[in-house]
C-alpha cells in the first residue's frame, strides 16, 4: 500500500453511523492524517463549501438526504465536481452501483469493508485525482505559455511587416531616385556620342553600358522585393506565347546582329501555345534569359526555343551554344547573388535566374537549369496548365 506518501492529503467520511465512521477512521489514520467526518449529507455539503478535500467516502443510505443526492449536488458545483467519491454501500445490487457511477462516483466499497481493499481503493482514487489535477495545472501553464508565445509571435509578425514595408519602401525610393541621375547620364552620353571620335566613343559606350547595368539592377531589386513581399499585383491571363518571343527578338535585334546570332524556333508549333500567367512578368523573365543566352553564345551561334505539352504542364526550353555551367554553379544558380563563380555570370546577370525563379513561383510554375548533352546551357520553364 502506497498511502504513506499521502499523509498530507485530506479525506471526508460521510456516514450516519458513528461506528462505521470510527472503523473507517481507524483504518485510514495510519496513512492519512487529515480526516474529517460528517453524520449527514447537509453537514457534508456545508463542510465542502468551506474546505477542499482529496477524496470523499460517502454512504448511500442516509436519512433526509441519501448519498445519491449528495453526490449529485457535489458534481453540480465547480469547486467540488472533480473530487473523487467512493460510495459506501451494503447493497451489491448492480442497478444501485450503476446509478452511483452515473451520478459521478468513481468507485464503491461494500459493507462490511475489507481494510486492505479500502486502503487500496482510496490509494488508487487519490493517485488518479492528484494525477488529473497535476495534468490540469500543467495544461493551464502550457496554455498560458502558448498564449504568451502567440502574443509574442503576433507582435513579431507585426514588427516583421513593418520592417518588410520599410525595406520595400527603401528599395522603391532608391530605385526611383536612381532613375533621375541615370537618365541624365544616358542623355548626356547621347550628346557626347555625336561629338566624339571612335576611341572616345568607346569610353562613352562603356559609360552607357555601366549605367544600364545599374538601372537593370535597381529594377530587378525592386521587382524581387515586391514579389517576395506579395506587394506585386499579379494579372493572370491566358495569351499566346509566340508574340512574346517575336517582341523580345525585335527588342534585342541590335545584340543579335552584333554577334550574328540566330534565334531558332518552329513558328507553327509555338503559334499554338498559350500560357496563363502575368504578361509583364513573363516578358521580363524571357528578356533576362534570352539576354543571358545572347551574351554567352559564340559568334554566329544559335539559340533554340522549343515547347512541349506534358500532361497538365507546358515546358518551354531555351538552349544556347555557350560554355554552359560548371558543376559547382549548378548547385546554386537560383540563389540571390549565389552564382558568383558561374560561367554564366558576367555583366550583371547575378539576379537574372534568381528573379526568374521567383517570377515562375509567383504563379505556381518552376524553372530548371542544366547543361545540354550536346553542349551549351538549357533553361526549362514549367508552366501549370489548367
């Protein structure tokens, strides 16, 4: 019997027979010091209103108010509803025992009781009660901690939103503020170009190239910030793919002619391809990818564009004839500023593939980069088709 460690716990005995109370007290006294007694139900309820108990031994048959009624009233009070109750009964009829359990009793002991059985049942019910009480207290502490943590997370979320907005505002301001001096540089460069000899003109062209890189960088940084902060408003529509390629090819005609590069694709095949996404974003993405392909293609090289339908996905491939990517670079091509050692990393393409990945993911697509078995790099764009 393990009641020795429960000496400081308290038990209330409710019975209208003093002799029974004495026998119960003598049996429990070696194990539990705090034992109280009540000779009727009314007195027991009065005592329960003033003091907490860890267990109640309750006689069923008592005058005026029987044990069933006492049990019912105990269970109706918030302060006492969880105290374990062991019925004391001389009646072993199954219906009487079931009635006691339905009213909220945890156990019963028959009269005349066996001392060892009584001690064991009391021990079990007090242990269970203390375990439940301890668990309830732990749950309450955990709930308080969860509430506190939730509040901290909410405050952190608000602060993060403020910081994110501040970052977006800052990059937005920087991007717009860069345009004014850059426009001045472009304008004066054009004026100087009309007055300089060929050698000096090369210097001016380098200035224009550097200014354009700076402008591209500010625009890419602004776009990445808007996409990551969900501030960019997507306009998802379905439109033909071929006009995009034609438009970008015309826009890059000078670069293509300078290296005698040819963009190859099957017009009939691409003319039947429609994609559903944001037109402006996709145009910027293809421009960045094709610009990079031109940059690393050899003189008189070709850039092949192909498209194929695979289940519910549209896969567009862009392949150049350049040197491709080294193995180390392939592992981090799509990380922001992560491809510093990539072969395909010159003249400001540090944000190109990272931006393209963010753009594709913004409308549920994906992007892959690899080296083609026959040489050159290949970029594959995977669009979900509904």
